[in-house]
C-alpha cells in the first residue's frame, strides 16, 4: 500500500470508536466536502478535477425518456483517451492500480489494456438525498456489533466514516433506485465458448422512495424477485428474497418456486458463498455489488483513501450500439469501449473471523468517494493468493439522479474464465427505474406461488 494510504489507515484506526461525525466534521459537508463526504477539491496536479455537480437528473442526457427503460446516452462521447495503460507501461502507474488490474495486465500482456480518459465529477444528488446524508452524519451509528445501523434510509449513513463497518454500510445502503424492473443478460466466457444466462428481476427498496424517510432500525430494506429465462433448464423457477435492515434482529430470507413440483420452499442459509445460478460458479451470491447480505463472517477494516484509475462514466459499456459479440472477446472483455478515470477511492479490507468459513478468506473492496459504490473487488483464496478480480462499470442515471451499475466483470485468474454480469445492451429496454406500482405484498412466497406455471 502507498504511504498515504497507510497513514490514513492509522488515522481511522485511532478514531474507530466514534459513533458519529463531530460537529466540526458535519460543518464541512456541503462546503469543502460534498454532502456524501467526498473531497470537493481536485488533486494537486488537476488530474482529478474539483467536484462541479453541474448536472442533476435529465439535464445530463437530452432526449432521455424518464423512468421508461431508456438506454444510457454517453454525455462524453466525443472524448478520446489521454493514454492507455498496458503491461509494458504499467509500472509507471502501479501505485494507482489495484491487485486485480495488475494481475490481468500481467496475465494478458498482449491484449489487456486500460484506456484512461479525462476525469469528470459533474453529477449531483437531489437535495433530499443530501439532507438525509447530513442528518445521518449527525446521529447515525453502527449497532449490534456491526449487524445493523441506526440511521435514515435513502442516503449513506456515514458521510465521514471512521471504521470499516461504517464504510461497508455506506456501500450496502447508498442512494439507489426505489424500484427496478429489468431483463439482463449474463455470459460466462471460457476457453470452450460462452455460456449464456438471462434473468428477469424486480426490486423494491421502500426506504429510497423520495416521498418516504424510513428508519433503518428494523424491518425490510429491500425485496427482490428473480426468474431465470436462460439457460433453458432453469426456466420457470422463481426466487423471492427479503433483505433486512438489521441482520441481528431479522434474518435474510428467500423462497424458491420449483416448476417441477409446483411448490415453494424456503432457501436455507441464503447468501454468503452460495453460487449464483446461471454463471457456471463464477461468482457467489454475496459477490453481487461486491458485497451484500450479513457482514457477520468478516472483520472489516478501513484502510483509508487513495487515488486510482477506476471504471467511470461507463456509458459505452452499456450502449445498445455495443453488441455482445464485440464486447465478449476471449480471456477478457474488449478494452476499446472501456473508460477509466482517475478518482479517489476508499479501501476496505475484510478478513474472515476465526471459526467462520467462506470461499474468500480475504477481500479488498474499493469504493468511489463520490457515490460509495464498489468499483473493484480483489478476492483472495486460502493461501492469500489473488483468485478473482471484480470490475464494476457505472454511469449516472437521470431516472433517479444517481450512479447505476451497468455491467460487472468477474475474472477467475486461475481458470482464465470471466463472467459478464448484468448486461442489457441487446435488450429492447434497459432497467425501468422508479416506476410506480410495486408494493411489499408483491414479494412473498404466496406471490411467487401464484406467478408460477
């Protein structure tokens, strides 16, 4: 780790017992810090610009049809890369690369590349999100040994995080859509070809309704129904899950409708390192968004903040003009549509607790300071060797005025296979966000029993 990162780690460790930001820290929000705690200023040489926040919602994408599944429109389409990082010059940029990117550059020296563009920080959150984040900064706290938080939903709980648990909860509960309805494609790319998957999903996160401010102390944070459409053998199954605010007081539950028996059964121990269906074992359930579910199996440590080249403004990766045959090249995705920018990230390390088990005894997750979404995840095996590398591509969605995940790539550095997860390029619509009509009663075992055929 760079010296600056280690120095920051020591600083946060020294303050780890604090439950809320100090009055002086709260006073910085909206001044030299954004409302979610990012540094407004750029870096010394200007390669990271100051936060402008000049665009809110539809202003960023003229012609976007709101809340109707419009595909991403590239607001920086005319820009060209400043330079390209390759295996030949990676040493020059090594202090701004994570282990996963270094490993991919070394493994595929003749083809893997990172096109680096000018950095932009032009999009802001709605006022209600900033107001919620400010209230959380004054009073939010981790409860029940890190298994929950006492805060208000709709924005991150800790704009000025002091511990790994606080940073984790920012990632678990960032500003996100209230409702999502989508059909997305998944592909597992191996040396023998491509294994396809397709998933229809519907999600409801009541606390992110702009008209409702919910407390996070109890109840259900999010509801999801997923139904595979590919591969053919999985068609007809339906899974409904309920994610609690507090994992100490409420269990994460899931039920599955089996079309063969036409029965609904509870899924035991849903989450953790159970494999995600339809991707050939290439990722675990708790690897979606780089971590989800109960944090109980790990000790979480905030290592600090550093500058890194990360995927950003990933409009081209999500574009309907980009066909899967052009994106899904052997060994790794085609580098040409990728866009990397220099930004500051928080670095969080998770180490397995004694007596606990998981496929990944150690995980390092990198969180964009402006959105708190995970952009990289390095997953290590039992010998502390890098095993899998995750790379998440986001863009700003006017549908809810926030950063939205387009496609995440999960690379297995041992087998050479990779998973492209959550593509919608060749779907007639992208995600339909914040459309009305969903309610908690739609996400129950009885609901999927009625929907099963």
